[in-house]
C-alpha cells in the first residue's frame, strides 16, 4: 500500500463524530486510505438520520492483503453494537464496543500496517470512569509508553498543559521540574521532526502574576529553576509568564508553544482564539495519535450542524506525515 492508511476509531457511538466524518469524506480528498472502526448498524442508522448516502466497503482487518481499500467508499471494520435508534443517551452500554474498537486499532498499529491513528470522542464518565484522566493517559497505559504529552496544535501557536484533566485542588501538588522537562523534551522533538525548527516555548506561571501570598511559591521554587536549566541546555524556553496577559496578540505571536500548569489555563484562551482550528496530538506514543478537538457534544446530536474542520485538519496532518 503506497500510502499507509489512517486508522480511525469511532469512539462513543452516541456522539457527533460520524456526522463530521460523513462531511469530511464527502467534501475532501485525501491521499491516505481511511479505515473506520465502527458499527455497521450504527453507521447505517446515523447515515439515514443525517441524510447522507455513502457506499460502505466492509473489510477484514485480519488479512489486509485481501481487501481493496480506497476512499470512494467508507472502508469499515465492523464491531457489533446493538442499538435501536440512531442516537440514544450515553451510558456504559457502549463501553465494550469502544474497548474492542481500540483493541483492534492498537493491534493494527502494532503490526506496522499503519502509524496514523485518530480516535473520536468518548465519555470520560462512562468509559474511563475514574481509572484514567483521559484518552491520553488510557493510550499511554495501553502502549506501555513512559512519557507522553497533550499538544493542542495549531500552526501559529500550540498549547500543552503540564497536568491534564485534574481537579484544580490537586494541580499544585503534581507540578515538578521533571514533569516540565518531560513536556519540553517531547514538544521540542515533535517540532524538530515535523516542522524542522527548534520551537520557542513560553511557560505560564501557576499563580496570578506568578506571585503568591503563601510562603511557598511554585513559580519561584519549581518553574524558574526548571526554565533556567532548560535554557542553559539550549532549549528556547522562557518564563514564567503571567497567564492573564500571555495570550494578548502581541505577546503570543512571539512563541510557537505555550505550556500551562493546568488544562483550562491554556485550553480556554486557545479555543477562544482558534475555535475549531486545532488538533489534539499525543506526543510520546509509538505511533502518531490525533484526536479532533471536540467531545461527544450530546446537545447537537442529530442536528447536522457540527463543524468538521478539526477532523479535516487531523487527517490532513497525517496525510502529509
């Protein structure tokens, strides 16, 4: 196969993912074959509900050489899932379907058939429960990866949270110099590989204005020494910067990446600025994993008004790499 396929896991069946997938393949052409791991029944139900007509090519994932794979149809690896309606309420009912889908995808990736992987959204509450903070951590464990990072990527500015889906009261206890080093190393390697540059990275302080009324100030005790050490090692790392002004236009344009101490510190301003123009890349896995930057979005199920831009950008990135 000239271009290795993009392996796509549907994820939560009761989400907007198939809607944006239908829109993506109907209006865009890609070099890499797309292989969707989903349910044939759900595919047909949602296609009918959303008024799409696309041919389905069911393939055997156990013997790729026997399959004809192209993007004139939906290349489907069927995982059985029994549901009467196109959309139902998210529950633990879909957990085994999602788990089986991920297992098939990981098996394909481990065989070297592809290194390109996209997963649709899942419900953290129903699927991950309290075992993992997010899919980043789920895949880190499943692949026995030691160090990973969540990079929300845009060609103009990307962001990375030091801690991911963690309650705020726990954030300060988790921040360490080693964790900052880990994220900077992974981000630097990613930019050198895919953009051929050494990225300029701004690190945001934990406390407002990087100041604290408490005796122990994380910005002074942890961030400043870590940034100094990284800079002395040749990394283009600067800060800590006050988070309330970093994302002003004249400030953010000086950097390729902003590293924040917690999820919403960088994700909230980033999504306000770029909206759907972003993809979520997990750094440090043995393959390139991207997730469109949206969740299941139950409030928009079946309305056919979801924006596919993030999925288009995810596939375009893998198409070129």
